[in-house]
C-alpha cells in the first residue's frame, strides 16, 4: 500500500521481457536484492499462473524460489485470493465447515471420513476439497469414499445436490482449479513441496464460517493463522493432523492454533490444548485399508485408536464450529452421534 492506502503499482517487465519475469526477479535477485511479494503482487502472479500465462521454466523457478525463501502470510493470502476469484463458486451455496484433504494417509486409515459423517448427521454442512495421487503409497479420501460407495462431486451443481442429500460433499481441486491441481502434481518432479500445498488448504471457496486446517509441519501453523486473518475468514482452526490431514492422533496431546477475524473485526490469534487420550501409544496397524474401518463402523470389532480418532476429530470440529462449548461437551456429543450411527449403512 502507498501512503494514501491505494495499492502500490504492480511491477512492469523490461523491454523484451516476458510479463511474468518481474516476479521471478523479485524473488531471485540475490540476498540483498530479493524480497517477498506484496499481497497484490502475489495475487496478480498467481492469477497469471492460473490463466496459463506463464512458461513452465518460469513456474518451476518461481515455486522453488518461494520454497527456499519460505512464503509469507501476505504472499499466501494473495495466492489464495487469486484462486478464490478463479474458482467462481456459487454465491448462494452455504456451508458450515470448510474441510481440506490434501495429504493422504500412510500410517493410519482415513478415520476422519467417519468424523465428517457424524458432523453431517448432526445437521452440519461440510464442504471438502482436496487432491490425490501426488505422493505414492498413500490412501486418499476419494479412494476411501469410493470403497464406501460414496461419490466425489464433479461440479458445483453436484456439490449443491450432495450437500442437500447427505450433508457433505467432496469436490477435487482439479474440478474447480485445474491449473493449481497440476501444480500439486509437480511434487514428484521437483522433489519438494511448494506453497501450493499450503495455499490449497486455505481456499475456502464457499466462504464457510469455520475453516478446518490440517498441516504436517507445526511451523506452518502461524502462517495459516495469519493468512486466514488477511483473507477475512471468521474462524480458522489449525492442527498438526495425523499425516497432515484434519484428523487428530489421540495418542498425542493436540494444540489448536486459532484465528478469529472477519470483515471489520480486529484479528485475534489464540491456542487451545487438548490432552492425549491414552497413556501409551498404539502400535501402528499392519493394515490401513477400509476393511477394518467398515468392521468398526458395523460394530463387529473394537479399535480403541480408530474410535478415538473419529470421536476426537469430530469433537474438535463441533467445538470450533460453535456446536459445543467445551472439550467434554464436544466429546459427549461426538460419542452420542457415534452411538446413534446407522451401523447397516456400510
């Protein structure tokens, strides 16, 4: 911003340069000459990328320069805003919780799927977005849903129908931000994560009042909090989720990094601590497919870890969305929803 609060002018290409060259130069001009992008610069740069107005070599350089530097909250928020504008989500499609699923599961089954079902049974409308297949040997949400006879949405019309019929809907990132999904698929080529993995989690295309975030690296929590405030989200809850998903590992204590904001409000950052649910850690299961999940849902087996992951993840979302007022009441409500589940559903 300039002194009169108007946006600073965007960088211009030199004669004969590609229009995107200034953004690579800003990041890569050396220790003394380089700097971070402003919100508006990040927004414009990402808009160019999403339109396909960038050469492949520029995109690779841009992403890796950001990776080395590490993105700022302003850059992350600017990138997200560009994606939100490009996504063109319906204005009249209302949801209660935005839930991102980009990591996939490797050590444990995707128990959070059952948590989402419990939230939907409670009358909450949960919109899920994510990507899959970018990292080998992981189970992604779309795969688990298919095994349970649940379909991902194909477009916003499908999302609306599924929300009305079952209370939740999963729309893959490639269905509303195709070029961004292609950037996530670059991870095996680059060998590194890029800011795309962070910004995708923050898109919240349907403006849900509660945004749930699962990350793998705790240092990124603060960045997600601050970016959420810059984007004007009313409430964000960030956890170090199991495998990077929004799923609580009940063997560990959990810190919830919150950000409360919204248009016209002063942003507030806070933290909440949940104690571990078990004194001793569980042994990693030999099988993490949907078979054990189905048997637990039907009540055919006991799985203390799986049930605790389902209940405590649902309880977290109930508390953060204002449907419970304390840890205990949230767990009690999640347990009641679990006891009332339709065991013949799967």
